[in-house]
C-alpha cells in the first residue's frame, strides 16, 4: 500500500528560506532546468514558479511534475510572490524537493477540498 501525505492546510505562507517536502503520489514527471550555483557547480537544480508567467512554470504542481523520478539531486522549487490555489502532490519517487518561498508575507499556497 502506497502511503500518501496531502498538503491539507487551508493556507500555508512560505517563510523565506526553505521547507522540506513530504513524499506523496502524483502525476508523470518531465525534465527540469539546471542552473549553476554560486560556486559554478551544477549540483543545484532550480525551478522557478511565477504566477505572472515570468518563471519556468506558473504553478507549483507543474514545477514538481518536472522533477525526474528517482533523481539523486536536490531540486529547489523557488516560488515567487503570489497566491497559488492548488492541491500539491509529490510522488514518493521524488524525495529531494525543497520548496522555497521568495517572500513570506507575499507567497501563499492554498486550496479547498470542500464540495
């Protein structure tokens, strides 16, 4: 039986810095953009989410879906200011994902499961 953890908070304001993800089931994945870190190494993989279209994706789930299954690399999903209304699911096969909010007072993840 696959265990699942669903982000069940009505609203989650991301603090500046990062929060580790839990492993949960989700959709198919795609390739992600690789950037160099401040030391010139390619050991940091980063996907930028921007609601206004100025990032790699416009939703957090799209960014998560781009992370390859079983990747040994840490993927940082940088979330620009905005309100993202979506249920977020992370596959068990994607254990190295960090969600990083750009501004705690302006970056909000929220969803509602009520009928």
